């Protein structure tokens, strides 16, 4: 995932979460909203309830890898916010991947 493909600003996160559509399952909540850009952007949120900083960073790295591997499933010209739930800690990488792909279909 390249830097221009990331949602970084807190105001952008709030706009997408408050005005976007969402889907959820055991591991994730995904909000999406149409953007005015020519590309898709992603934001990943992992709360402090998940664990210490090194655990949250590990989960974010894994989610970024899943997103990069499945970019073709995301629609163009949209912003996505992926919120990770605590149950993801008990899953292996393949299960994380399958849950995210299931949500995108």
C-alpha cells in the first residue's frame, strides 16, 4: 500500500465513518464512501483494547498485507476504513484474509 493510498487525517476518518456505508463480521468493520480522487484509499484502525503497541502494529502490518493482496476486490474511487476487532488476535493469517475477502463480496 503506497502512501497516497492511505487515509491519514483524523477528519477524513470521521467523515468516512459518519457518512459512509458499512459491513461487519467477526473480525472487521469496513466503512466505505465515494471519494473525488482517481484512486482508492484505505485507513486501518486498531484500538488500544487489542493490546500493546507492538501487537497493534503487527495486526496493522497483517491487514495491510491482506489489503494489498486483494486490491482487485475493492471498488475504485472509494475510501475504506477497516476497523479491526479483538477476535482477530486469535486467528491465523489465512482466516484473517478469508474474513476480509468475505466482507468485500
